[in-house]
């Protein structure tokens, strides 16, 4: 028996990457909203747009940096929180786990987001 790792499929990689990047974006929106609550900011002005750009750049660099190091990131935590009701219902209906969430989850997500090999079609 060979122990070759299964290559990620194109569709699954695209879905996980899209959801991950969407969660990074939503985390940036939450941080910008919290910033505007602390320091009222008009994001339609040039200074407000610069503040928003700096916030989004910081969030993206932080999150992708942590994912590169295979650490738990805020976007991964938000992903798990967002899909946990659906995973719970699937577990009740089928009595199997659709997605295993453990300490290796950031490593598996990093393999989908940062693809280093060819996709497996078919």
C-alpha cells in the first residue's frame, strides 16, 4: 500500500480558498467597524479610506502570515464558527463527520490555499 497524499481537487480547493478569503475580508470589515466605534471615522474621505486600507492590509498580512506558519488564524476560527451548525446537523443525520476540526486544520487549509502541486481532476 502506498502512503501518497491525495492531491486536492480543483473544485474543493477553489471553494475552500474562496471561503477562507471571504472570512479574511469579513474579519477586516469587523475590525474596521470596531475601529470606527472607538474613533469615529468617515470612510468616504481620503484619510478614512487610507485607514481602511491599512486595516485591511494588516488583517490580510497577519492572517496569511499565520496560515503560512500553519498556526490557527482568526479567519479559520470564523470559518469553523460559521459552518458549525451545518456540521452539527450533518452529524445528526448521517452519524459521520463531514469535516474533522482539530489542531491540524490550519495545516489542511494551508494545503488548499497555497497549492504547491497539480490538481487531481477526476
